[in-house]
C-alpha cells in the first residue's frame, strides 16, 4: 500500500521549477514592501519637520503680538482690515450722495426753519448744530408759532411757486369767445399758457398737505416739506422739457394727467395697466386694473395716516407707519407721472429724470399711442369768403372751451406713464452702515408697489 502512495507524491523536475518561481516572487514582494515602508518613513519624517517649522513660525508671530493672536488670527486680521477699508469707501460714497442732495433740500427762508444738514452744510457741522439746537429746544423740535406760520402761509405759497415753474394753461383774460365763431381761423385763443393740468388736481395736492385746523406737529411739517422738495424736483424736469417753447401745439409736454408722490403715487400707478398697451382698435376701451387701491389720506389726515405706506421696503412694497426702514442709508419714496408727450422726446424725459435734483430710478414705463381718430377735418374760412376743410390733429371742441385740463395734440403725441423711486439719504454714519432692517441685502428688489408682490 505504501508503494501505491509513492507514485502520486513523486515530484517531477517541472514541479520543482514551479516551486522555485513562487518562492522568488514572494521574496521580491517582501523586499518591495520593505523598501516602500522606508520611503513612507522618510516622507513622514520630512512632513514632521515642515509641521514643526510652521508651528514655530506661528508661535513666533503670536509672541510678537503679545501672545494674543490665535493660529489663524493673522488671516482674520487681514480680512477685517479689508472690510474696514471697504466700509470707509462706502461711507465716502454715502457722504457724496448726501452732500449733493443737501444742496437742494433747503427750507424756505420765509419759514424761519433751518435744520442743519437740510441747509446743505457739512455733515459734521450740521450734526453739531442740530445737537446744540436739540438741547436748547423743548417740545417736539420746531416752535409752535413757526409750525403754524409754515402751515398757514409758507406751504400754500411754496406750492404755488413750484407750480408756476410750468407755464400752465389758464383762461385768457377778457370775454369768452362765442361758439358760433368756432370754425373760423380768426377765433381768438381761449387760453394763455402751454401745459394743461386740471386745476382741481393741484388744489387737491395743496389741501391734503394743509392742516385746516390746529397746528401741525414737527413730524408733519417735515413730511410736507419732503413732498414739496420732491414735487419741485419733478416739476423742474417737466419745465426743462418745454424750455423755450412758445406754442402749445409744438411744445413737447402738452398735458399732465397725474403727478404725485408717496402713497398717492402708488394708488395712481396701480389703477393703470401694468404693461405696455397700444390699442389695435382706436375705439377699444382701455382695460381696467383688477386692483383698486385706496386713494391715500385726505385733508387733515393724522400723522400716522400720512406715514402709512409712504416709504417702501426692500421688496418695493409700502411700509406701515411704525415699520423700521429697510436701509439705514436712505428712505425710498415712489413717484408717478402720467403725461401727454411728444413721443420723440421720450428719451429726453428719461434722461432728465435720471439727472434731476432728486434722481428718479425708473421702474415702470407704459406708452399709449393716441388713436388716429383724433385727426379730423374742420371747417376753415377761405380768403374769397368761401369754406374749405383742413385736417388738424385734435380739433377744438366745445368741451375744451373753458377747460384748462385738456390740450390739443398732434399725431406725434402719446400718453406716457412713468413710475419710479426717489432716494432720500440720511445723515452719514459709519456705525449705521448696513444696519437697516433688510437682511440679507440680496433680498432687495426693483419692483413697483403691487399687491401681487
């Protein structure tokens, strides 16, 4: 039986070579592993030296700074230094914008009010004087007799002064023309002036700012004066459009349908279609807005009512009376104008608004081309005594006689609506930089006030 087992266990020469090959491979693998381990050890020793050198360098920096720096404090210190430098640059820009605006925000001399920075004085000097006045004065800031004088005398005269910058259309002195002479060329002019603007609208603007009974508070006087400044800036723009214009029909600006600020501007804008609308059919009715906003506070409104919805938040929506301003650097007020304008001068209007004393950031534009049906034929007198017809863009109608709010138009004229935001900058203060209620700043939008937003 032992002999039977010896035959299978017999190792030929070929099997011997196989075993020798396997032993060689294993030996080579062991040798390679040992060499690799030596390389790792050498690399580790090198990295340990670098780490130790870095630790010594950090310790040296910390020791030089009185051992107050953490290992990464040098980087933090550098970032903070860059942030401070950026804040200084932002403060300089804020100061430049504030100083430019302060030159325009001057209180009427007749009011006897001089509130430091609003008089265009340097911010530091204005701040010192305002602090000194605050210590001397009692009550709510402006003396009662001064506030009463401002409400009763200064406010109405200031509005009239501002409105008079436009050559407003007004009934011509003398007897009214007879309607029987309407078709003839020798019909005397019915109006003096160029720009048509409903007198009732102007009266409404004045009456809602004027307090009929009692004495306004300091806060109310400041709000009213703020509106006066904005109205004056807007009217300066419109007056510049008609500079050197002598004839109503050739003047670029012919009619003002709406000119308003703050919550009244928001209400007026929301009653208009939100997008460009040019009718294909001149007889088509203008689509009505589904939202009918409140008209805004009326005459003798409370201070709280005047503040409700006056300013805008970071999303362009009206702020409540007691809400905190989204930005410490400025307040945002919405303005709105609707005009009959020569459409060839539309770009001039946008340029003037952007470069106004109180620049307007335009956020809403709509243009409605006047229907061609306004061009009709009217009778004129011929030299031989006969009659003839001639086309004019907008014939004088009986409704226009004695109506200072309706202007004759040409084929170039269009109804233009513009809504935008005016920024009123606060006193620059680096401690208040970026401290408004709007966080983060990226939440800011450039929409117009709308219940859908």
